C-alpha cells in the first residue's frame, strides 16, 4: 500500500505518558473496533494486537498489559529516535480517524500503531498531483529545466493530459467494456430477444440459431479486442504519466531526503564522479570485511554508524573521492547475515528493521558522505547494473498446441515486458534523483550543462568495485581439491556440513549395523555426530585392498573403466591401461553421547568423513583464502553436493582464515629467527604452502624452517 503522507508527534513524551496510563479495557474496546478495518493477512493486524492487547487467554492480564505497554514504548522510542536522528519522515501507511494510524520509516513490515491519531499526531498528506499536467507539476516544483532526456511522454502529452483525466476516460471505457461483456454473455447464452425467440422455435431452427450466435460472437470478439487494446493503451498512459510525475518529483528532491553521515571538506569540483554500476549487498560485503579485518562489531548497531566511524566501511561502500554507490540488504533474499552467530548480524537486523528491501543511495564528496533511501514500491532493481540494464529479446513466438497455451504465452510475454519496463523506469528514477542532486543542491556539483546520462571527463561509469580482479589462481574449488588430495593423520580439517548416523529408508537409528560411517564389526557411531563448520584432527586413515582396474576403449573413441575381476570384455577390446585403485577411508574422533556419566569422560569413536565434506587446512594459506574472499572466486564449490553462493560460503572461509592466521603467526616466528627478510614478502605463506606440497611437509618445525629458508635463498 502506498504511503498516505507523513506525521509528527505533537507531544512525544506526552504520548508515551498517555499510552503508559491507557487502561486495558479502553484498549480492548478500541482493538475490536480496529480489527475489521485490516485484512487478517496484513502485518498491521499483528501490530494492532501487539499495541492494544496482552496475550489473550492468560491469567493476570493486567500485569501482562503493563509489560506489553513497556515493550511497545521501547519500539516506539526506537523508531522515533531513528527518525529524528537521521531526519527521516514517519510515513503514514494507514490513517483511520478516531481509530488508529500506522507509521514506519521505510520498511512497512516494521511499524508502530498510534491509537486515536488525531489527538497525538500532525498529519501531512501526500499531495495529489493526478489533476495536474506533468508540465504544471514541473513548474510548481521548480524542475522546469532539462533533466537529461529521460522524459517518458512527449512534451505535447506532458502539457495537456492529466492522470485524473485519463483515469476518467479509462473508467468510462471500462463501463463500456463491461456492458459489452454482458452483451456478449447474453448472446452466448441466447438471452437476447431475437435469439430467445429462435431458441423457442422447433429443433430444425437450431442450426440457424448456432450460426447466428457464432456470427454475433465473432463480431463482438473483434469489438472486444479493440476495446481491450484501447484499455491497455490508456492504462499504459496512466502508468507513464504517473511515472513521469514521480520522475519530476525525484529530480526536484521531493522523494529522497539525504542525510549527512560524515562531514568535512569537499573534493575538488573537477574530480570526476564515479557512478558504480554494481549494486552492493550488505550480506556479501559485511561478510567479506569481517573475514579480512578486525572490526569491533559489538560497538556498532546501525549501518549508518558503521559508515560514519569505520574507515573500512568508507573504503568499501564509497571508495572514490566523488562517487555514487547503491546498496541493498541481500541479492538472494536469504539474508545469511541475520544469523546470530555472525558478528555483524546486529547491523543486518537493524538495516532490515528500518529499511527492509529498499535501495540506499550513498553519495561521497571528499570527506562528506550522504545517505538516502528510495521507495521500495517505486524502485525495483534486481540485477547489478543500476543505470543500464541488459535486455534480451524474447518476442519470438513458439508453435502452440492449443489456444490455452497461446494465451498463457501472451500473458507471460506481457508480464516480462512490464518487468523490463519497470526496471527501466526504476533506473530513470535513480538517474533523476542523482541529476536533481547535482543541479539543485551543493552536495555533488558539476560544471553547468554536464549530465550524468553519458560518460565524460567529469562522469565515469564503473562496473568494478574497490576490489580489483585478480586472476592469479584458478578457483577455491581447485584449491580445496589440491589440499584434500594429500592427507595424513593429524591433519586439521574444517567440516562443511553436519554429519549424523545414516540409516536406511530415512529411519532413525534402531540398532547396530546400520551406519556406514562407523568402523569395525559393530556400529559404534550410532550416538555420534560431527558438527558443521568445525575443525577436527584426522584420527585415522585406512585403505581397502587394492583393486585392479582396466581402462578400455569402445565404439568410436569412447573410454570407460571397469574392475578387472568383474570385466567381461571381448578378446578384441582395446585395453588402454591396467592399474591398481585403493579406496581411502578418513576418520575423525568424536564423543559418544550415550557414554560419559558420574563425572567420567565420554567414550569416543572413529566417524568417517568423505572428501567433499571437509577442507584440509594443513596446506591451506592466508593468501589463497584472502584471494577467494576478495574475488568471490568459488568456482562451483559445493556443500552437500550443491553449489553455494558467496554469502553462504563466507562463514567457512572466515573460520579457515582465522585458524590459518594463528598458525602462520607461529610459522613467522620460526622463519624470523632464521632470516627476517623471508616474511617481508607478502606472499611468503603461498610460497611456504607450495614448498610443503612439493616436499610432503605437514608441520613447520625448526628443522623444516631451516630447509625452507635455504630453498628461498637458493631461489633468489
């Protein structure tokens, strides 16, 4: 639902005092009057219940009512404090006189209910522009200049047609269309005078009746198609006019209010403005920063405070002296950052609370940093490019087997075209907001006549972020394969999923002999589990008896393998290779939950882990991990046999990096004792890993450190 306007509290402390003293009886009466005004699926209904009632059906409701009001007051203070601190309006989504008002700061799912709003709020409704032409609105808002050729309607239409006028014509057209549909229905069911008389005639007139029906329906279908075309045209006009009006408001600065987050000196006016084309996502970038830097996340709650106080945040989200960057909560919508186990979850939760899925606009000019938020109902950008959009032609129609398939395809095509148009218009809103900032404010000045709609010496479009592409290594997937290929007892491995006893047919464990993860005659792992994202030492490695394999060629160059003892190949089959294969079994030691009592340590059992369920950290190094975190080069790395996205993988990367950095600090002490110049090379951990893999060295002892130092000296 669109916002109805904005509101301010007449006396905010007085409101809190009044609400704190509100009797339960009065609140309950008001709640019963308000509930019929809101659909049961509307999140506002929950806000009403929360504001005007304790938990129903429980005893001591008066005590619960006092506790409930305290919680509501905390929520109201939080929202109003944010609004005042960052000078953002309290948006009115619902206003029912004599009943309640619903307010929020941008995220309509997290708002507050104000009972009897006329007593406590000053309400400023959104101005109705539907009765004005776009040209008149432009003049009224002082946006009469050229805004870069982004007009959605012609100048003639802009000066003559109003949204309300077209809507009136559309309503009249809809009346005609509905009347025609009724006439068609009457004709189809033979309810018209002529057709009714024909229907009452003898059976021999039925053929004539049906012929008359078909002729009439065919004529009416033509008329209907034309009316539908006119209707769609008028609806399109209204949509474009509404968008044009909103675009003018964007340019005039009426839509987005920018808050100054950092304050200082502006950059020189001749410094180019870098427009970052890639939309930034908080769950990805905060995960990357948490992995690479030591940040006191516990002292930060708001993304705005993070931008204000953290140099790393400024370098990430506004990397140029003069630049524009757009930011959103999540690319996938899964919002991995809301996990309480992650250190930056508080920032993610507060951003989601105040802004939901809205797109934030970050503007930097030297030491000054500004932040504003768009309207979620207006700005829809689903890909990375914020000014331009890649459009694929999908207009070629396939062959249809039925009219239903054709109608379904046409409906899908209309929806896709509307999605594309919506994306283009959303980007025009962004452009108008930014061009309005340049033309009508001192936030980000440009020489007169310079527009943002094309690159110049003053405007640079960038599709790269702060992190430059680095193609030194293949991918994280290939790095993991290298590390996991060689494994020994005592190696430290990081698990990438939770592991529990595996039972046939999806049943819970019912007895021995069911878990293939166990070792030995009896299943000792029925009460064991391996935790996710946890580092374990390898406790045991075993190999099956070697199996002789045959690699052979068949058909036209096809190659396959088969165990020699099970092969039934013809004598003339071309054998390419005969080799031995040994299956490897890797075990970690875990506690048995059914043992350990009376103060005794629990018994342990060997639990098998497969190659794709862990990462061997023995040969891993911080250079590889930082490269993966910086470049997001997962290379199809998968968990549970499913490729994962960057936001899901980041917690494994961070856990591994924290462990590796501690080990490398110890290795550096050993190397510095021999030659302090070795570790001055920032890639020394990479060189050490390659040397370990080549020499088969697992741990850097004092002796092995001397060997590595000698190898480095030899290479110089």
